[in-house]
């Protein structure tokens, strides 16, 4: 695993997209389920707060594996 210094622009974009998806995915899934079940304003609040927290995770971790671990994923970081 490298430090990302020699990654191409496409690899960096793919990594950023994956980290954002891993960070925001679970919260947005919960919000979508809540909205389908009729929890209007609460569902939108969960989506907003979950999105902000997911972006916070995505910008603070270095690897996709670390972003999975930050949201409660199982397994080691090694």
C-alpha cells in the first residue's frame, strides 16, 4: 500500500468517491428507509446530519479500508 503520491488523477478520484460512499452510505440508506416509511422531517434531518458526518469521515481518513472501519466495519486495518 502506497501513500498515494504516485496515484493518477483517476485513482485519486476513485479513492475519494469510495471514501465518500463508505462514509455517507449507511446514513443515507437509513434516511431513505425512514422517508419511505413516512418519517418526513426526521428522515431529512437524518440525511443531513448523516451526510455531514459521512463527509467528515471521508475527508479525515487516508484509505478506503479506514473509512469502512470508521463507520463500524469489521476486520483489522492491517
